[in-house]
């Protein structure tokens, strides 16, 4: 019985097994497809290399533009600092000149006359004499 089952299995196995017909024409088609695929891969590699080169060029341009923008920004900061320095210097020199002129006019004007009058009175008034002497106005 076991032999009969084994015989059936073997016969059925051969019955279902089919021979694959692979002709010379099929082989040539397969080879042509492989060649086309290789050409396509080559073209894609070249295309990817060109895209990589273009990205590198764009990256260099962006770096140059960044450097130019930094230089422009630095120049603007330098210009602003220079203007602020000139404003402060001009203000200081203008204030000094104005105070010098004001003191000169004040001393030449009524103040000097008042001081002369107080000095004359200091000869008669002892208290006034001490005050003027204390502040070195005699």
C-alpha cells in the first residue's frame, strides 16, 4: 500500500512538472532588456552627477552671496558708528566753544564791572573783603 501511494505521488509529480520552453529568441530579448537597463543606469548616473555638480555650484553661489551680505552689513555698521562718533565729537566741540564764548562775554560784560565794584567796596567793608579773599576774587 505504501508502494502504491509512493507510485501515485511520483506519477502525479511528473504529470504536473512542465518543461519551460526558453528559446533563443527569448534569450536575445532578455539580453536586449539587460543592455537597455544598463544604458538607462548609465544615463541616470550621468544625470545624477550633473545634478550634484549643479547643487555644488549653487552652494558656492550662496556662500559668495552670504559673504557679500556680511560685508555690506559690516560696512553699514561701520558707517553708523562713524556717524555717531562724528555727532558726539561735533557736539562736544560745539558745547565747549559755546561755553568758552559765553564765559568770555560774561567776564567782559557786566560781571567784570560788578567784580570791580565789589573790590572797591571791599576796601571799606571788612566782611566783604574776607569773602572776596576767601574765593580769590581780590
